[in-house]
């Protein structure tokens, strides 16, 4: 695990160095875009790292973290000299810019958890499902199904975010989204009618997949229960046959020992 951390930290530090070299040679807005891109790389690195850590922890192997959670601070420290020399043109002192960059770096690292569930796990399920189908192993169909469902859910979230605006914050935004999918005016603004129709189509596909999974999942559970019942019956018959064979041997021994 230490080797993985060293490689990922090297990638993150190299990206921060590349960004810091560009300070002073481009406008601040372009430099800010470079910083956002660098912390996007950090988010991807954290997502992949968490997945590897998760796999090692599940296998009972050493999965202690050592360096990865210091990487955002290290990248901020590398960017800081160029940031202070270039300046942002803001009214507050320069150290406030550094604090904001540090907060943004750790926020990008935390978003790695979100990227793991929204992007990495569905892609992994799709890849593993295809590999299982190609190699003839079982479970490939379900992996493809859930990977596709996860990818469609992520697409639905992003399409819906671009299609609607002026939604209430937090959980209160769920009801306007539902009304928007149904075409009922209620607490939202449509930014793109085309994207809203795409979101509706994705919602219908996800509902159909959910119903299909419930149906076929129930059928699969019934088959598994029938197989387990058949295995138990086979085991019972084998035990009964062994008992009968033992009784036959014991009876033969008693008959052979009888002096009459």
C-alpha cells in the first residue's frame, strides 16, 4: 500500500509543480483554471486510492494510510509561492488566498469519495461484468446490470442538474425535481427543455431496470432456495443411506457372532 501512496503522491506533486511553473505567465483566471484541473487530478487519485484501500481491507491485508491524506497540504504548499507572487487581485491579505486553496484541496480530496461511487464503481462493475462474460464466469450479467444502472443514475443526476435551476437547497429540492419530471410547475426553472426530456427518459429507464431487478432477483432467489433445498435433501438421503448401511453391517456382525 505504501508503494501505491508513493506513486499517487508523486503524480499529485508533479501536477502541482506544473501548475506553479505557469504562475506569472498567464492571467489569473487561467491560473485558477489550472488549479481546478490539478485538484481534479487529486480527486481522481483519492477515488482510486480509496478503492484499492477498500479491496485490501476486505482481504484482510495491511491497508493503513500513511501519506495520502497529506497530499492536499503538500500540493497547496507547492502552489503557494507562485500564488503569492502572482497575486489574485482580491482585497483580502494573501494568506487568505492560501487558506482558500488549502480548503479547496481537501474539499477535492473529499469529493474523491463521491467520484468513487458515481463514476469509479459503475465503471468497475461494467469492466468486471464484461470480463466475466468473456471468460465464461458466473455473475457477469448482474455486474453489467448494476454497472449500467449506476452509470445511468450518474448521467441522470448531471443531466437534471443542467436542465433545472432555482431549486431549493438540500432535501427540499427533491419534490420540485419530481414535479419537473412530471411536467408540473412547482418551485423550479427549466434551463433546457431538451435536457429535461433526456432526464425523463433516463428516469423511465431506471424505473424499468429497478422493476426488472426486483422481478428477476425474486426469480433468482427462488432458484437459489430450490437449489439449497435440493442440496439439503441430497445430503439427508446420503446420511440415511450411510445409517442404513451401518445398520446392515451391525446386523451382519451380530448374526455372525450368534452361536446358534
